[in-house]
C-alpha cells in the first residue's frame, strides 16, 4: 500500500459476525461510507463457544476490507478467573491482528475507535505501533441514566484513557454527548449521522399494502425498546376496531417467543413476528409499510428511523435521544416516553387519515444528512485535515 493509499484503521467494539449479522451494522455502514473516499480496514476479534475458524478471515471489496479473528469464549464459573481469561484471550487476538497488519506492510494514517469499550483495551497496541492520531465514534447509550451501564473500574479506566487523547469524539445524540460530559469525558465533540444505504432504502409506492401496515424494527430489548408498551397500544387500537397489520422485525428466538406469548395473552390477532432480516429484506418490508413505531424508553440515533425516512415512511416514536432533532411534523410524530395514551391517540389520528406527511422531505433530509456520500465525505475530509496537520507538526519537530 503506497503512502497515498494509507488506510483508516477501524477498531470496533461491535461488528456484524456470521452468528449475528446485525450486531453493530451501523459501524460497518460508516466504514463502507468512508471507503468511497479512502481505504478502510476494519479489524474485529470476537469470541464464541466453539470457534470454527483458527486463522484470520479477510474480506475485500474495493477500498473496503474486513479482518476477523475468532477466539474461544471463556467458560470458567469463577468470576475472577473468567475475567482474567477473557482479557488474556481478547488481547492475544488483537496482537495476532496487529502482527498480520505488520506482516502485510499495511500503512495506517489514522485509527477510528468505534464504540469505546471494549476495543479501547486494544487501542494502545495499535497506537503505539503506528503512532498516528485516532478518533472515536461513540454509539453506546450506557452513559444515559435510563441505561445506567457506564460503571465498573476497568470500563471507566479504559474509557477515560481513550477519550483523553482522542483527536475528535463523534457522537450520535445530544443527550449522549451531555451525559458523557457529565461523566467528565471531556474532548472535542461533533455530531455524526448514522449512515443509510439509499440504494437499498428507497421509496417504492407501487408495493404499498391495501391494509395499513404498522412496523416495528429493533433488537426487542424490553428495557430500551419498550415492546410491552407498544403491544399494549396495539391492543387498544385493535379493540377500537381499527384495521391494520402490525409487523415486528428483529429479536432472537427467546425474545420473539417471550413477546409472542404476551401478544397471545393480549389477544392480538393482527401482530406478526418475522424475526431477524437482512437489510434488503427490511427495506422491502418498509416499502410496504405505512408507518414505523419506535416507542423506546431511550435511544441514540436509531438507524431504523433514518432508514424509514429514506423510504418515505413516517415515524411515530418517543421523544428521546436524537429523535427530537430529526423528526419534524412533516416526517412523523413524537410522544413522551412511556405515554401509551398519547401514542394511541396519534396512531388513531393517523389511521383515520387526519395526519399527513411529506415523503419527499423525508427522502431529501436523508440524502442531505445520512447518505453514504455525505457521511463518507465528512469523515474523509476530517481525516485529510487531521493527517495534514499531524504531518506538518511532525515535519517541524
């Protein structure tokens, strides 16, 4: 790789794997967007109970590369032993990835740390070798009081250490930024949109269903997504004889089974669970849908909302995370988190045809703020400026 072809190295705490195709897909989307303008190599180590691959697996498409290494998941029942083994195997995996980068003579101009913990544990290995600046793109909602998972000595140590020396901290919601600052994580912050592939997520009015389709897409994690509250509202609409279908996409088998049982107890006859779907499949379902429902207790910048807007589908969501800055009356309706009555009222107005939205404004908004071209160029321009400044400083020393 020539000097002019230096790569941006992505260190990811989350990333899609064969076992979970949607895990951290927004990080992959950022990498793909940036690769339109600069070479990008994503490295990711992940554990599994029975690893099937002993060697580093590589995928390459144009300027975009993924390097994976799978290592054995710790299985000790003793907490201290478990933690030590986990850390040891984690570090060993990333040392193997670094050795491969060195063996292949990969030239790196900057590092992007995607979700601080736990990849921040491995960050010093790569920073010490390549001696380049790094940025952070933080997606995690754990800093929010509603989530409350920013805790523990090890996590806080590596998080504070990573933030202290980062050239830039890109964040995905104003609330997230404020809570990070409240936790004394000080730095140069800048908003970064999540990415939508507008070649996949685009409007298709020809496939709209005759019966209104309300859609929910998420991991089905109750604490965050409030699936129970959503199902309660669907029950109220059904009892009032509104005609529609409610499609739920996502969730693992256990969560789907749990909420299917709840739906049955509520007597829901119009609710369909379809499980995990690929991006192409989600886009096809969205194109048929009339509205997206995301009645969450807390959020960052939900990719699913951006995808719905790209398809021209209005969004009914809680007033949380970055959503108050995204959803205008032309694009959807926001309600207070947990206010089932307010969501019920808004959806009744929608099903009665009393609420009108502007699909063109939705689509234009995504094209101008969250498309691969726009987000990729923003990152590329930033790294160009950052690396030019760094080279200038180094040349004068």
